[in-house]
C-alpha cells in the first residue's frame, strides 16, 4: 500500500539495513451508557463489582441481549474510517480461561465482523503523510480486572469492566516506523473522538493497543512477528517498537530465529519481555455463539447514521486550508484535537472579517494561545482568554487599530486581568498612531540623529529595518508599521 521505505527510516544493524513492519490492533471502548450485552452501567471509577449484572457475572441461565447503541457506534466508526459496512455479521465465542472472565469465553466476532476494509491517512511530526489499511473492525466484550495489590497472598477480581463493549480495529501491516505508529494511533484517537464513539482516554484504559512487530531485509518477505500486548500510551507504543525491533535484529544477526510470541512492555525498564507463546485462532476454539442470532440491519440504517456524521479531521483540515489560506501544518495542529478545532471555529465565528483575518486568527491561536497554555501546563478548557476575547484582539489588528506588538501587550493584559479588549485599548491609550504628521516628526528626528546610518542605507537598503525598529521603539510601538515603512522609503530615497 505504501511507497518503499526511505533509507532514513531503515534501522542500521551490524550486518546491514533492516526494515521494521508494524501492524496494530486498537481496542477502543465504545461510548455507551450500558454494556454490550447487559444493562449494567459503563461508568468509570465505581466501587469494585458495583456495575455487574447477572449476565456479566455469567450466572446460569442468563442470556446476552445486544445493545443497539453499541452497534450504531461501531457502524459510525466504520463510516469514519471509510470502511465497508457489513449488513450481516455474527458473534462467536472465543474460548480461554482466566479469573477475570467468569463466562470462560469472550463473545467476539471472528469470520464475519461488523466492519470490513477501510483506510486511514496519517501524518508524522516531520510532515510525512502515509496511509494505513484497516483490515476489520469487530465488536467484542471486555474482560474484568485483577487486583494484585490488595492482599499479600490473594488476588481480587473486579468485574465492573466485564462486558463493556470494545471495538477492535485491526490494521494491515502497513506501518514502517515507530513515528508512523504513534502518528497512526494519534489520528485514530482523533477520529474516534470527533465521531463520539470512544473518548480515547488511554489513562483510563478506554484506548489501548496490541502492537505486532517484525523485521526483514528491505524487499524480502515478512519476518516472524511478536505481539506486544495492552500498551496504553502513545509514547510507550513508540518505545516498545524501537526496543522490540532492535531486539529482533540482534537475535537474527547473531544467527538465531524469532519465536512467534506474546510480549509485555515494561515502561520502567523501557524493554519488552516474553509473556507466552503466541496463540493461533484455532487455539481459541471459535464457534458461533448459540445465544445470539446473526446481527442484521438495513442499508437505510447505515445511510441514516452516515447523514448525521460530524465533519471529521481530514475534511475540517481541507476546509481550513481552502477557506482561510492556512498551511497544511497549521491546519493539522488545529484539527488534531477536537477541542482545539472548536476553539478556532469559535474565534472565527466572532470575527468581523473571516476571509481577511482567518489566517491571522490561526496564527494567534497556535502561537500565542497554545504557546502560553503549554508554558503554563494548562489545557484549552482552562484558558483565561476566551475565543471571543481572542477574536476581538485579532479584529483590532485586522482593522489596524493596534499593531502586532501592541496586540501582544494586550493579550498579556487579558490573560492576567481579563476584560474586553476593545475597552482596554480605549482606556489605556493603546491605539495605533495613524496620523502621518505625528509619525513623520518621529521619522525626521531618527534620520537627523543618525547621519552615518543614512549614508549606509543607500548602499545597503535592507538596513531600513533598523530605522523601522527605531521609529517603532520611539513611538512605543504605536506607529503604523506600514506608514513608517512608506515614509522612510520616501525620505531615504529608496
């Protein structure tokens, strides 16, 4: 699917270059009020075993009933991934025995998933765009949680999470670096949040990934892969891939072979370690769940969901570039997080002239606001400067009431003290000086005081910048920069 890997992306080993091949299985918790097959609450943080029904606890005779909203959420996600929606899918039992799974099996989808092949376009931090094929998306129920730190000799079981709906989104092995893997998960999380199908909170386990890693010589067939389970941090995903790729290269260059296995990532040591040999599908003894009929819905059901999808990151980015002249990078920064895009849209909505000042507004949101928020470790929800206030500052610049320098001083006042930017400009005498007579006197004084610089600027016109700076400094930043520039050129004969 992707172009050949750039030499810079290859990993240098002792005996030559290697290519890493990566596929991801993202487990995204469906946003719903109740679980996939029961009416129990999905709320996070309840007391252990407070959100457990008889179905979740696998009591005898209890039958699962499909949650229609979870189905709709899976279809919405599939549509957001430009994927095929299967109007008929089936649920299967995946058999394994573990204390946090009281049924002794997981209800999942095997051969007939609800969503088929799709595609995601992502972009690394250095601007490299790449595509990742989606193999499938299927619905399944989550397991519970074992608590090992409550007693010196016993492990406890919390089944609150047991039965919560998960979407497992399986990528094709199209990813060729840890940077790409991190960018793909970031983009996937952004899409899910825009759709409202998963909150993407990795700290709470709402989004986690199994990472399949193998290495090969460029152009050779795929190598044997190892799966690194349950990574709940994008940074850790990158670290795990880097370590695992180099581990495999070391084994192969020493004449060994890679065993297909499941591994865990130790975030403290920054390394992966063996957990168990990798199971194949037949080890789980999949068979159709006898308690659940095939899942069937109509094309009109899909079309209705599609008609109400929100604008997604790629479409929003394209609109920002088209309508407001934003660079691809700036548009990407704004749309990566839905809250950032919403804030920029709110600034736009309050602007007097969107066509004129849309790009200027983006610069202020990204450079001034985001820069300050990052510096003070705040998120956009806790910004002291509102979208309306920032829009007013941009309006004042656009209509040349204040200069860019004064605008930065005004931003600082609004950040620290609050207030209406227009009223502050009036009250504190911050308006830009546009009276040519007043500006001309300052220009004449600067020229008269610096005859040596006047002699030099004729030979080196770029020195006009020095004069502009002096005039702006003398006027306290209030002189109109364009008027200053024009006057200086006229008086210096440039």
